[in-house]
C-alpha cells in the first residue's frame, strides 16, 4: 500500500494548529443527478441506515435512488441561492467568522477550515489542504450539538478512514457533543428572545430536532436524552414552565418507528388542543438548511394552519450570529488548551537536509 504524503511539506515549516468544523453535507446542485450522487453516499453509510447491507443495497439502488432524487431536487431548488445551498454557505460563513474571532483572541497561527461529511468540500480534500499548510495538531468540531452515532460518529469514521491512508497522523482532538455547553445554551436563548422582541410570543415554543429510529435509542444512542436536556436548559434560561414548550422530532423516513413525538403530527394536533400560535426553533441544527427552511419553515407551517392554527413562525438557526460564533470559539479554545504551534526543530531540519531532503 502506498500512503499519502504532503506534497507541499518542507522540513523548515512551522507546525500549526488546525481547526476543522464539519456539517452533514449538501448536493452540488438542485438537480436529480446531483441528488442521486449525494443520496447514494449519504444513505449508504452504515451509521445512517443500520440495515444489513445486501437488503439495503437492493432497497437503495432499486427503489430510493430511482424515486427520491427527482423529488428532493424540487425541494432543494426552492432553497438554493447564488451562493449555493444554505447549509454550504452558512457553514462557510461560520468558518470565516470563527477564523476572525480566534485571531482577535490571539490565535493568529491557527488554520480554520470546514468540510462536509457527504458531498463537497470533502473531508479528505480539506484535510490535505490543512496538512499542506503545516497543520500538526488537529481539532475537529462536528457542528452537531447533540451526539448521535449517525452524525458525530460517522464524522469520526470519515476522519479515521482518511488517516489510514496517510503516512503521518496529526495529534488529534475531537469534540463529540456540546448539547449542554452553557455558552451554546445562552446563544440559543438570545436568538429566541430577539425573535420575541421583534414578533412577540406565541402560545407554545416548539423545539424540533432531526429524528432517528427509536431502535437506535434502545441500542444505546444518547441522542434522545441529549436533545431533551438541551430543550430543558434553554427553557430554564428563558424562564419557561414545562407547559410552555415541547420537544419534538422531524425528518423521518421509512416505515419503522422513530423518536416521538413527531413534529408534523404534533402541529396538526395543536389547534384542537387550543394552541393557536406556535414558534419553532431547531437547537440541533447549527445552520439553516433544507430541513429547517423548507420542512419547518414551509411544509409544517401548512400543516398547522390547515388544521386551524392562526399564527406560525420559524425562528431561524444560530448560523453565524455573533453570540453563536463566540460560543463556538469558547468551545474551541477550551479544547485547544495546552496546545501551542511548534517552532521549527533546527536539529531535525539539519539531519533531514544531510540525508538529502529538500528545503
């Protein structure tokens, strides 16, 4: 086996600290062909769909990839902009803002970049670019506040799979969750308060999270519990009582039972229960994307209003709001403690030169 090196490596370079933020991913374009490529990579991940591979191969390739790309492309077409998909440009903006924030805090020699678990920019390509810049210590922050094997662990799988092909590995730190991190909780509460100040409050505040099959919870995935803890902590920060908010789960597919209560079913039932106005916030989504803009912002709004609801508002994700960037920078700083960029080892450099290494 031939291991990948670093084409731009020199024995004179200073070792740098790298910060890699990641998110789920997005198709390159709102077209059936692009959706097919994206969905094939995403849905074939055994962390995402824990079904025996031979059975799932038949379902995925003979059914899903022949039906879903065209449907999903139409939905993506409604949210794509000149900058691309919302998830892509919001994550790029977050990386840019974090780079600037860390620099103001004295971390001028830190390389900050972003990658997508599925699609582009890919984790291997971004890692290579970071290593070419001299990164020797790497901190990875998947932008999933709540841990799940289907998201956070899958990101670690991709990082470690890339490392198996490399001659050299950096020192690695990996943030696997921040669901109860106080600055994140405060940033979420500020976002909601800002919305209340501009629009007033509703009868109910709904915290909607991406769902996972109930089977994953029963097999030990902590995601369900971490979602509920995030909701409770934000509600406490806002001073809400237990009957003023609710936690629900969205975006399910397939026939098996997923985490309940379901967001859409709950919204359809609200008007008959006397809930005539609702505001929805999604604490599991660090950036707005198809699932928040189209599914929560439009589709579920129609469910609620059609059932007799009178007022529905989606409270946008934290994206690159200053309090969110500050919270993430705090989290990164706490995980970089003890790390300093390494100076050039002149003796090692001299030995390498003597053995014929290029400058």
